[in-house]
C-alpha cells in the first residue's frame, strides 16, 4: 500500500453531498462526496479514513456527462465533477450535521 501525505489527502475531498438520494444512502452506511477529478479510489479511501477516523470498505466513483449552459445565444458547459460514494464498515459513521 502506498503512503499518502495527509495534507494532500484533505484537498481531494471537496464537499459532502446532501441530496434526497444521498440521505437515502445514509441508511445503508454510504456517504456521498464531491472529489477532485484526478482523485483515484485508493486516494479517496485513504482521505476519508484519515479525515474522519473510519474504516472504508468500498469506494464507487461517477463522472456524469457535462450539462449545457446557455447565456443568451452563447452555449457553454457546466464544469465537470466527480462524485464518490463511500461505503463504511459496520458500526462506523460520519457526522455530517454536528449538534443539529
């Protein structure tokens, strides 16, 4: 296993995703995060484990197709992003909303 620099790992995770679909996945102990495009599954696993002190069993990633964005007659694209669905070991959890 490759050793990763903890400072670099923190930059891989952009933000947690809180959508209806993502909150339904919480019941299965799965958490959804936006990650950097260049992040690999082993790097994402190491980042989540070091940031939240949990055991990750599985990492699924998705890079959805870019969506078109129009401003008047000009057509552009929304920025590309990458999502990671992280499955945690039984008994582990991440507190997304502290003291709510």
